[in-house]
């Protein structure tokens, strides 16, 4: 009898051990799966630190109206361009070593760097006047003048006369043909060296209390041979100009004025001061809740496809509009800047240079080439003074996103790569 009881106890103990072993094995498998999933996600999406540039390297002035006005990345992702407080262009490699300093004979306003290293700078709302005359350029300056709306500067800091004249001639032809005046350029959408894409903000007047456009907004494509291609009603373009994302709601002046007359969807936002107390509470336009019909155009192939941008998930993230800065990568994915509805002001201590006020809440949302919301790919903190937010991040030819991180020891360069 006792022997049978002992056998029964042993069988139950063995069954219990097997059960516990199976359960613990399952738990370990699940834990490993979670760990590997997290590792895969980090490898796929986590920001990568590249290098840090000390503030002294580009003489950042911690005062209103000075700072980094431009950050651009070369097409191959190997060089980084900064405008310093004195208006010159500094070039760094991926190790944070300064490769060259390019004295800029004209102010860097709306600017972009071409694959050949040449720089275009465009006056936002007026012509740009020479800061100084580069060596051996007096005769050339006498021909083209001291003021131009568009300047092309070679990588050695000299003025490219042929392209400067060509782009300005193309712009003049466009303005004359359409009897336009008062245009402002809010962004250089792309600069290939021979083509230039400019986002135009047209003058607005009030009629019966509602804003009315006098002329069309859009993305103007100019050529360095003195011709313009056309005006696209676009949100963004790829860096090589081969893809343009056009809003089908905004084709023509009548359609744009109808869109403006309907008004925007407004969302409340709050800004907290450094102590965490509310300092600003106001309203700002938000992205539409309904989908937007778009057209992805390939100008060189005379091809296009229709898609719908889906903003529902962006509303869940509580993102509001930011003027300018949208970009496409070579795959047709849209990178759309925005601001969160709750953000705060911080200050970064900089040794021997005081404190740098920055504000969080600037985000970059990515949409697939089919128009679906993918995710928030980067969350940035921007200096309050001396910068244009859309010129504080960039994308290389492979679609890798780069942005700046302002810290006590310098400006960090980070990247987000799939």
C-alpha cells in the first residue's frame, strides 16, 4: 500500500516538474522574443549619435538674432554644413572635424547645398546684397550687380556667375509672364545644381474679413539655363527634384481662395516656462481630420499616381501645423514637421557663454508613399532665437534623417535610419 502511495507521489511530482519546466520554458521564450523584438526595433528605428560639434567651433553667439541659421547634409551623408553667427558656412565630417570654412560673400537666407557642394541662397522677400566682393570678382560683379534675389556660390566661396544669372533670368521670366509681384520664398525645396525648387508664399489681402490670395502659391521649378518649368501646387519635393507631392485641392487660384475661405481647424496649445508654469495658451491651425487627395508626380518621366494622406493618427498624437519644411525622400515618403499641443521652454548651460533657451515639442512625422501615417521619426528641441526650424534637420539621398541636439558640451548630430 505504502509502495503504491510512493509511486503515485513520484508520478505527481514528475508531472508537476514537467509542467513547471514547460511553463518556465514558455516564459523564457516569451522574454527572449520581447528582448529580440526590442533589439530589432532599436536597430531599425533608434536614433544614432554621429558626432558632437563644440559651440566654439562655429562661434555660436548666445543672443537674439544669432545662432545656427542653416544645417544641411551632403547627398552621401558624409558632410554637414553649418552657418555660423558671422554668416560663413562651416563644413564638418562625420567625426566632427572641420573640413573647411567657406566665407560667404552674400547672406545665407533660404539656402541649400547641391550634390557638387555649391550653395544657393535665395532672398526670402527681397534681394540679397553682397557682403563683400570675393577675390578676382570685380569685373564679374560689375556685370551682374551687387544685388540679386538668387545667388549661387561655388564650394570655394566664389560666385558662380553663369548659374546666378541663369536662375535670376528664369525667375524674372516667370514673374513677368504671370505679372506677379510681392512673392516671398519660404523654403528651397531642392537644389540639384542645375534645377532649383522654391516654395512660394503669395501676398494675402483681406476682403469682408476673409483672407484672399492675389496670386497662386506653389512650388516653382527654375533651371540654370534661364528657363522656368512650371508652378506645382505642391507640399514637398525630393532632394533630387524627381518626385513632387501635389495637393489636388489647390490647383489654381480659385481653388486656393476657396480653400482659404473655408478656414482652418484650430487646436489649443500650451507653452510652459522653464519652471513648468503656463506662460502661453492660444490656438493654432491643425492638420485636417479628413484625408487629403494628393498626387505624387515624377516630372522627368511624365508619370504620376494618386494617393490620400491619412491624418487621423496624427490627430491622436495632438500635432498642429508648422509653416514650411516638408520633404520627400527618394522612396516618396513624406516627412512633415509639426508641433505638439503641449511644449516647454528649457535652457541649456553653455560653459563661458551663458544659457541657450530652447523649446521642445517640434516633431517630424513620416508618411508612407501610399499616404499612410507611419510614425513620429524624431522629436526635437529647437533654439528659440536665430534659427528656422525647417533648416535644423535634413535628409540625405538614402532617406536617412539627420537632426541637431543642443547640449551643454556642444551641438550633437544624430540620425534616424531604417
